[in-house]
C-alpha cells in the first residue's frame, strides 16, 4: 500500500491528464450531431468527431481502452525504474554503551596507573596529565576494572606482558552485548530476522571473530552473513555503515546490524615511549549498535534515512600512511605511535573529503561562492604577479573560500579526537557553539571512544533537545590510513529519545572546565611570548655589547 501511495503521488498529474482526455473523448462520442441540434461551437465539435470517425471507430469503449493502456504503460515504467533504483537504507535505531558505576575512571586514577606502570619518567607523567585535561576529557570517564587492576599489580611476573586476550574479550562482551540487547528491545526486531552482522574493532580481532561472537550470543540463523572489519581506525564506524548500505541495497527487505567497538584492554601500551603513551591517556571504554533496514515498511518508524557516505583515504601518500602506526618500541612493547605529521595529514584529508561532500549537501548559494572564488583565484594566478597585485580584488577573494557547512546541516557529530580537533572544525567551518556541543560533551563524558564517538554524539542530540523531522545530520570521523569518512543522515520524523548513557550529564561542569582550559592556554601562550621577547631582547643587548 505504501508503494502504491508513492506511485500515485508521483504519477498523479499524468494519470489525471489521461483521465481528462478519455472523458473528453467519451463526451465527444455522446454529442448529438443531427442538423437541427448542431450549430455554432457544437457544429465545430461535430466536424471534429466526423474527422476522427473517418480514421478510428469511436465507440463507448475507446476512452476506457486508452486509459487502460496508459495506466499499464505507466505501471511498467514505474516497475522498471524501481528495479534499477537503489533501495533506500534506513537507520531504524541505535544504542550506545552506558558504563556501570564501577568502571568510572578519574584523572587521579590515570596518574596512579601511570606511576604503577613502571619506568615512566615523572616529567612524562605530568605531560600526560596535562594532555588529558587540555584535551577536554572530564574527571569521570570509564575504563574496565580488569586492566586497571592488572596495571596496579606490583608483581610484574604475575601480571605478564599484557592484560591478556580473555580479559579483552570480557570487555567486548560487557560493553557490546547489553548494547545490542537494548537495541533489539527498542526496535522489537527479533535477532533471527537480521541477515547481516558487521563488527568493527581496529586493534582487537580474535578468533572466532567478534561478529561470530554476536551470532553465538544472540542465536542468529546459520545463513547469517557476517563481516569483521579490523585495522580501520577511528573512522571504521562509517566504513561499516557503507558496507551495510551496499549489502542492503543488494538485498532489499533485509536488516543489518553494525556493532562498533574499540578495546581498551587489548590496546593498552606497556612501554615508555612518549609518542605511544597518548592512546593510554585518551581512549576510553565504548560500544555502539546500529540497526539498518532496506524494508520499505520501516520507512515510517525508522529514525533516519542514510543519504550519503563519502570516504577519503590517503594511504598512497607515505606520510599519511605512517602517521598513525601500530608497531613495537625499542623494548618490543606493542602499541600505536602517533607521529608529529598527524595534524597536517588530518587537515589535508578532511579538506579532500569535504570537497567531495560539498556538492552533495551544500546549498546553491555556497556552491556559487566557492566556484566564483576558485575562478577569481585561477585568473589572478594566470596573470603576472605585479598585475595581479594591482587589481582591486578584495583580500578575502584572494584566499580559498571555505564553504559554510553549517548551512548544510542541522547537527554535526565530529569524531572526539580531542578539543583541538573540535575547535578547528568549529572555527574553520563557521559552526556555532551549539552545533559542536554534542562533540564536546561526548569527549568530556566518555573520552575518545574511537569509531563509536559519532553515535554517542547523536545520542546526545536526541536526549538534549531532539531533532525535528527533516533534520540533516553530518557524522565525520578520522582514522589511521589516513582516512576521513562522512555519513549524512536525514531524520524521518521528529526524534527525541532518552539514552541511559547520558543520564545525569552536567553541561555546566563541562563548560566550566573548558573555560578553565581556555584561561590556562591563554596564560601559557602569553608566558611563552614574554619569554621569547625577553630572549630576543637579551640577544640584542649582547649583540650591541659585542660591537
């Protein structure tokens, strides 16, 4: 019935015209054309009827035949177009992991773990603590108690080289299984109806796979098709969405379950290399489960329609490929090294991704500004430098124009890589404080939750204020490779939903910490500037004295 209604809406004007034409023909056939009755305009209509009657026998069934043929043709065209048109893919609903109280992890807990870790210099511990605070993490994030207890053990022989795979598996099951169950309870979809299961975890990929663990736990059918994405970094959640979309388009009328997770236990770094200690400081427990559908019947009840996915990977560039690198340190302790080139690489990758996303989502006004700016700069570049400089072109037109992406979206979910990442997106894209609030809140409350972060942020938007029908949501995430991936969702209905993960969140406390950070950073910059000026003055005095 829903498909018939959509068809009637799309083809209504054409069918009305056909119907009017058929009615006119029937009326013409019924017209009295004897010499006494026909005169004036009626006589002209009778002449038209005679002309038609000379080539076609106009009887009472002609109009109905024409209308029937037209309807049959329209239905055939509609069915053919539908067969070749990609099936719509819906986000029915999603859930995020709400860590239990026993998993709370404070800044002081981090300091104690760093001290118990062994071999980390005191100045490096202070650097880690400053990094955590200035990155925007709050004082009550979450870590499983198992690896914390392991780190705090004094007997290094007893504790082994790493927490262990069974402890890591326990974290995955504790974070993801209740989250999946909550999702199934919300949607009312039996696990047996799920055709595809896709899991993603960059650094924890045991055998059997994480997707097989889901099938085992929830008793899915033996014809369930499962995938496990590994090594894809913090943007893997969007990669999983893309895979689910492709599968559902090939199998209309199906469900796909996406489970995203990054494992803190398995990825814990036990060495002393400063460039590899950062993940220990920023990453926290997480889990997200998303149910997608290509069933037309789910269009009305689903929260969102998946409109666009744009993926960018810079792996052909050696610098980009190696800037986030899992490796061994000099003592053969395994971890992930973040290189100094990361910031520059991330900026270039985001720029390319947005360049491809822009034409799909930006309003015409922004696209025209971008095109005009590009044309002006190309023209200036073709001129001799002196001539170009002498032209009365405003300075703003001589620089690349960055489109205002806030005009394309009603909500933005930025990967929680750190406060600097969110600040940069806010400033460079002209976003408001409210638009990036969900990203700051997710970083403050949960830390860096890797590929799950964009779902924690969308849960925040749903819980605090909600989203109106038609709202456009941009999820953007970055990760090793180096990758930047974007997903665009549109709300099918007004969405306001409580998420247990966000119960009791104190927004005022978050903004108070952010204000303290801003004051501290400003004071640090002023201090460095004064030290630089004093050093320059001392050099000048020394130079004068030497003369």
